[in-house]
């Protein structure tokens, strides 16, 4: 039985400079880039002392933003209220 | 044997499965927009009533959450007496660079740890609420609701490039506001008091 590792280590990634990484840092954090570009930036960040702190800074900012989200104090109450309004509108109970 | 009531039952079942199951996400979205639970409750109820009445216009297979967010945000904007005017936007690349400058200004303070302080959350909520609506909606959709740029663009009815501009601008303004807050509260030094010996 043979398993082939089919990684292509051809180093076809474009070499990225810091400026280019900074420009696309948010797209990178949002995972909105092509897989190739994602990999190239990941590689750059792993070794760049200048870009990595910036990356950490933005990432923890986004985490904080996500955590700061307000939660509803009574989701069940709201669910019942919405269901009642929909039934009054004619929705059948299922 | 399908009579009208079977068709309706099937339609309602589909609505409950696809739309009503998004209630938690729509609630969080409404709460981010209104920042007030009782307003959010009204908004959520109105959103689902509208969605139910228009259910035939929903295209099965498309992102139902994004469809509900669209209804929710439109309803929110309609319910407000004055609509904020468009804000002038820089190119997204420029915003990204300016954000790098926010970071540079605190390079020597451990602000990345400050971001995660639990007591910063109310300040984050206030700063978010203070953003112009078009920026705030972009930030809420992408950063709080984890929507892809493309889905956010559909909700906001603008091109993807505009979502990026609004999102990046919104994030930068938030960072600036929070940095000011953190400095005022004494979380971070307000001037460049660095530990670089060469400064002396
Ligand atoms: Zn770099």
C-alpha cells in the first residue's frame, strides 16, 4: 500500500513584503483571501518580527469586539413572544 | 391529496425550520443595533412577522440569516426618525495603514492585553454605538455576526469593496476611541513612555 505525499514544495508563493501584509492584514484575519495568499501571509507572519505584533494586536481587538457582545437577558421570553405574534398572524403550530 | 391547508402547513414548517431557527442570531443582531432590550424585542418580533408575510419571496438555499438581517436592519432604519448621512470613506488600503498607525502609537504598551480586559466591554459597546450607522452595521455583521464580506454586502445593499471600506474605517475609529478611553482610564500610558533606554 502506498501513500504519496503530494505537497508541492515548489515555493511558488509570491514573496510578500511587510507593506503588502499590512495592507491585507484584516482581509487575512477575516479569511477573505485566496488560499494561496492566506498561506503566503501565514508564512510571512510566522517569521516577521515587525508584522507579527501588529497581527496579534488586531486579532485580540477582534476577539474583544466579539466578546463584548450584549446578550439577551430572557431569550425564552422573547421566543414565546415571537411565536405568539406569529400564531396571531396565522402560523400553524407544528 | 394536497389541499390548501397541507400547502400552508408545509410552508409554515419550512419557515420555522429555516427562519425561526435563526432567532438567537437575529436577537443578537437587533440588540447590537438598538442596544436596548425592549427596542430589540420589538425589532425582532417585527422582523419575524415581516419575514413570515414575505416568506414566499425567500429563495430557498440562500443564506436565511442574511435575509433576516436585511429585513431587521431595514426595519431598524425605518423606525428611526433621522437617518444618518453617508460618511466619507477612505480607500480600504489606506484604512489598513492607518490602523497600523494606531498600533504604532501604543507599540510599547501592552494594549493587546488591554483589549481583552473584561471591564473594557462596556466601553466597546459605547464606542460601537457611537459609530455612524453605516460603519456600525458593517462591523456588527462581520465582527459580531461572522458574516463573510459578500453576505454583509448583500444585507447592506452595497458592493463588497464598500463593505471593506466601512468595516476597516469602523474598526479604526473603534480602536481610536478605545485607545483614548484606555488612556483616560489609566489602562495604558498616554504618552510614549517607552522602556527603550536610547530615549533618554
Ligand atoms: Zn513583515
